[in-house]
C-alpha cells in the first residue's frame, strides 16, 4: 500500500515537472491587431506567437485567424481558409534582432515590423505619416459583383512617440 502511494506521488510529480518543461516551449498568443470589415461582424485577428522565453516563435511568429460572431453574441475561432489567405494572408522575415518584417497580402504597400515595445509585441508601421503601432484596419467593400472590391481602408494606430490615437483614411481606386 505504501509502495502504491509512493508510486502515485512520483508519477504526479513527474507529470507536473513535464508540464512546466513543455510550457517553456509552448507558444502563447498576444493580439497584435485586427481587421474589421463592412461585410459582417466577423474579425480577422493577428497574434504574436510567443515562446516561453518571451521571444517570437521562429517557426511562425504571427498567427492569423477569424473570430466569427455567433447569433448569441459569443465568438468562435476559425482558421483562415485557402481563399481567405489570398486576401488576409501574411509573410514574415526575421530582421536579425528578434523582430520580424511583416507583409500583409491585402496591404503590401505598407512596410510593417513586429517589434517588442515596453514588454509587449506590437506592429510598427506608419499611420497618417507618423511612426505608429497598428491597432486595427477597417475595410469597406462593395459586395455587389462576383468578387468584392475594396472601397476604402481606415487605418488605426497609436503614435509611437506620444501614444496619441491616429487614423488614416485610404480610398482605393
């Protein structure tokens, strides 16, 4: 009986130790920014994938997914489909200092970087001509044709120097 209890204590201790060891390698998400659309209430979220040591996960520093709003007001996470990745996809490239250059398919003309600022991962870019941290994009589309067309994009961010809210309105042709 004593042997059985000792064995259970050892197994439980090993399970706890293993869970702590694995948590050092697990990625933790941290919201970078989101995209809202005129089409519906669903949002595209982009998270920093952070390792146990606080660094970005080199195997995939950014994770993108849909948060779909349910009729009852709750949200459901859904991976981007192949078609959605054509519009909302991204690529990253290491910059050599733990940060990454980020390129959004839908906004490739705007240079962006995933950087750590005051202990938090942010997307640095320009908003209304100022160095800023991106918080949100709002995309208004015309859905009347076979393929939707972008009417305008509103870019929201925080001024990198002052923290003041910034907005930029970009009309698409």
